C-alpha cells in the first residue's frame, strides 16, 4: 500500500464532514469577496476595523485549510483550531458591527 493510500484510510473524519466543510469554505469565500470589494466606509467601519475582520477571516480560512488536510490523528486538534478561529472572527465582527454576526 502506498503512503498516500494509507493517508486516505486515516481520513475518515474528513470524509464524514467533507460536504459540510465544502459549504463552510464557500461561505468563507463569499464573505472574503464582500470584504475585498467593499470599502470600509460602505460597511460603516474604520480601515483598521476592516483590516481586523479581514485578518480574522484569513485565520479562519487557514485553519479550515489545515482541517481539510488533517488525517484522523490530527483531526480533533485541527477542528478545535478552526472552531476557535471562527469564534474569534464572530467576536471581532460583533464588537465592530455591534450586531450579531454569523
């Protein structure tokens, strides 16, 4: 068996959640598109606030990418990092917008 085949066998956690991760990935992409094409003023934010939200969203994207690449042994830790990044993004959004993001 190849190393790649063995790695795929150890990715049951990923395969179980693949559809949900793809949906989350698409939603993050939509948010990134909005934040990239929208000026801070249009969102009622200062440039610094928009930069913080973009940075938090980028961290979410990176942690999602790591989660998608994790095998079963690293899944729980990668999932925890992703969930923390998502929570941080939501908190940044709420503080800045004063609403309930997410």
